[in-house]
C-alpha cells in the first residue's frame, strides 16, 4: 500500500479509535504502571466528553486545550506532563500500527513543555475571585460617586474585549453608536451635556500622563476595595478576568490568545496555545458571550438558615422594620398544619417542612447588602465551606420538583394542573405530589383557596371500605383513568 493510500485510510480514524486502542493495551501493561495509564486515559476521556464540540481527529489545538484543561483543574505540571507523555506514547504506538498517519503530532508540544518556565504553569485567578468580579460588574448601575465611575469604566472595558482602560478614559460622548446596548447604557448614565468626554475625570484639566496616573489610582482603589487581586498592570488584570470569563463560556485557549493577541498575565498557561484563525464574526460572538456573563443578573432562588432561637416571624419583623431601606425578597417557608388533641382541646399548629430553612427569591447582587442587615438572624448557604465562596442558587427544575413533592407552591409555579388538562366535577384524577402521592380519586367539588389557586375536593376509598374527602391543589394532579 502506498504512503498516500495509507494516509487516506488512517485519516478516517478519530479520537475514539485512540481511546479503544489505549484501553486494549492497558491491561497488558505491567501492574506497577497500569494505574497511571488508567488515570491518564480517564483524564483524556473526561476532557473530550466535556468539550462543546466533539473533535473528529487528534489535532495540535486539541492537545493544547487538553494541557490547559489539566492546569485549570489544579493538576501539577509534573502530573500533567506525565499524563501527556503516556497518551503520546500510546498515540505513537497506534501510529506504528497504521492507525494514525502522523507520528510526530505530540513532538512539537512536548518540546514546548520542556522549555516552559515553571511560573507559566498557573492560573492566578480563582473561581471565588472571579465571582467577586462578577458581583462588582453586575452592581455597576447601583453605584455612586467615584466608585460608580471606576466601576463603569471597568465594566466598559470588559464588555469590549478588555479594551485598554486608558482608551476608555478618553472615550468621547459621540462614540455611543459604535457599541452594543450594554456599553451604550454605560455611556448614557455617565455623559453630561457640556462635557466632551463620557467619564467625568476632568480630562481637559490634566496632561495625558496625569490622566493616566489618575485612572490607574482609581482602578487600583476599586480593586482593593472589592478585594480583587491584581495581575501586573491594570490592563493585565482586566485581560486576565476577561480571559477567565471566556474560558468559563467554553472558548478555547487558542480563541482567547487570538482575541487578545497574547496570553493574559494572570493565566500564563495559555501561552501553550496556538492562536485560532478567528473571523470577525467569531470575535464578535466571543465578546457577546463574555458580555452576558458580566451583566447577567437574573432572579434566582436561594436558601438561608435561621440562627438558633430565631423564628421566621423574627425575620419577617426585621424586614418590616427595614422596609424603607431594604426591600424584602419573596420568601417561601413551607409549613404543614398539624392538628392534635390535648385533653378536651383541639390545637392546630404550623410545623415547617424543613426546620429553620427559609427560601428566598432575589438577584445575587442583593444578597450581601441584605445579610449586612439580617446576618444576626440568619446566614445564606454557599457553594463551599470557606469564606468568600459563591452563594448557592437552587436550580429551577430542582426547586419545582421540591414544590411538587411537598404540595406547596410559590406564586411563580404554573397554575394549570400537570398535563394541561381541565377536569370537571366527577372526573377521575391522580395525585402526584404532596402528602398522598399516587392516590386516585373522583372530583366532588372544584373551589379556590385564599390565593385563588384551584383546589379539588376529591373522594377516594381504602381497602378497608373507608371513604375520605380530601382537598388537593390542582397543580399536583393529572388526569386519571376510569377502571
């Protein structure tokens, strides 16, 4: 077979072929090294699985991204290099057997790894620090004074591909049509009729050097105030956070270095990546995706835990007391009504479904100022045990399933019964949540509760011949079948 026909044949093989070849060889490896081979394979497979686009073939850019991925996951340079060498050796073995044509694919990157300075295997910014940066940019519209100007300048730079901060400071008022909607909003809330420049930095009264020094001092002050680390210069720092955001959006190291022109100071490991050949549309798409990350501030559900001896009524009273300075979020504290007899008295009490846990609906930027006022009564759940970790939002689908399970609902929950059917009196329904899931009964009456939610009064029997009448929220029912 000619070399050309061999190339045509081997080009059909993909990364999945390499994985299969790898797996077939691992069992025959000496037991002392078999575990390392298994770990290397698992790491490579995990990386391929998590990619937004499944690659058809092994490529230089794919290997660059795998190395960056291992660094982002916290692997040491020694471990990552070891795994890389293992996969390289298996690839070369596959090439020798004709499975792949190019046996030198790993060679260039291995040489680059050997010359990589130890300090370049790093991602200086942490996820917690990036979350703090997001919180700063998302609260930009609510700031005032010098802090507002500095925050808006920072956000404007991040919205425009890490634009040079000194160029942002010199932005003129007639520049608005050139930028996207979020950037235009920043311009509109900063411009003044008689001022030439967007941001009020007294540009006309300063020399260029004085202006740059003033901008630098304001940005440093803002970052220190918000407990955000600095990586080199202010522009280096902005590029680092922008690059981290792009990585979070799923873009590759090659995309990021192409967009910035170089690897950012705080993520030097991206210097391993070859620049992607980006079209202008691709560059715009990256900027748009990153922009959404810095300005998105949706309403979500969170959970707080009441401190010992604190009651829900105490929390509610605090919000009432602070109503002029702190807006009370929508709160959900589901309780079951328990009726018991004490002597000749019948006592009804409300017992929390989950003791001392209150769910609340707000924007993430509202949480910190809220707990500055109510922190002595409750604390908010976070994603980790250490100080500074992100507040833990509850996935919408999980919260919906929780409400279905307990049979109690927030106002946002869909009012119509499950399945969209509209039953009438006498129809058979099945209860799918609450206290009697799985029970089938016939509708005796349709009524509304005090919140205007539909309640079905259903009758059902038991195996012992008893007949029961039960009120069920329409949202935890579906159509039943008549036997």
